[in-house]
């Protein structure tokens, strides 16, 4: 990725931004408003991708989801791939299967795949309840399946769920239902952006997998969330835009504040 060699003054005018996510399908996205309002170029490019695990690959794991009384879901992506695989292997989940979800939004997403009112779906309903407390409450009666992703880097994988299940000696198993991989960004090698926006630590990993000799120079970096900010620091890079922050609850709000400062 081509970079400007002048590193004396980092807070120079911004003309271009690369968002390390797919382009929003909704044309009302605040990123489009930002580009029009400040007359800048905003491009979108996935730094990470999701790959399907096929039904044939899934069978090699020798796990039958129908033999588990409870399934744990922590994302809509996991739900989508779980039922995609069920369709591929022609498996219908039993009507008495319980589903434990990390949020109400994820629980409601199940309606796309099951008759929601006829199934037992659990999720935290107040500040006193968490996914962990729900799981522990049902520990003695259920055997749990945790459908998850495989990652190209082990240090990126969140282990809070399996660590909890192992520590508390649950009857459980994990099964991989999709892969998260780094995108091929080689076509960006000679392209320069004033700001690159990251949303996950894996996005930073993808940057360095594609460009091992990446030098930041005057490229400004933006990070969503503390884990992404830490990944930037761990690679000895400078974090210029951090979200969320006081008065800047979103990434677009944080970018706009920065633009108001440097694009006077």
C-alpha cells in the first residue's frame, strides 16, 4: 500500500477514507452523508471475509446437532450458518431444542429459521441476567452445542464462552460452522488513503498479512472499540481517531469531528 513519506505533520487535510467493511446496501448510510457533506472520497473494502463450511466438511466433525438439547448463539452470522448447514445435511432440529442467545436481537433473529413461539428461546432480559447466568441455571439438565467460527489467528478468537463452559464443567461441545479469513488486498498496494478505518483486531491482522512492510507515515488510523485500538497500539501504530468517545458515540461522529479539525 503506497504511503506518503512526509511524517512531519500528520494533521493534514483529508481527501480520502477507506472503510474496512463492505459498502452499505442502504444508501442512507451516514458514511455517504459524510462524503457528500465534506466533499471527500470514501471507499469500502472488506478486510476480512466469511467462508462457508460445507455440509461435507461439517460431517467430518462427527457432531450431530440433533443430539444436543441446547444450542448457544452469540451472533446472527452463527445462526445463519448453523441452519444453512442443517439444510445441506437435511437435518431438522427437534421441536424441544432449547436456544440460548446472548441478546434479544439475536434471539429474535431465530424467527427466520424456527417457529419461534413453539420453541424455548432464552436470552438476558434485564441487567441482573447474562448469558452466563442463564447457562449456569440450566447446566444440570442440558447438553450444549456451541456453533462457532474458525479464525486464521488464534489470538483473535474470543474464548469467553468455551472457557466458561470448560471451567464450570458443562456437558458441551464446540463445532465449526464457518471460517473467518483475511481478504486479498493486493490490488490496494499502490493506492493511498488519508484515513483507514478499522472495526476489529482481525482487520489489523489482515492489513499486515497483506502488507508485512506496512509503514503508517501520514496515514491516519481510526479504530472502533478498545480491542481494535489495542491491536493498533500492539503494532506500534498511531491511533488518530477513536470511537466511541465522549460526544462521539459512533465512528462517523468521530470521523466528522476529526474532519472539522483538519479540513478547515
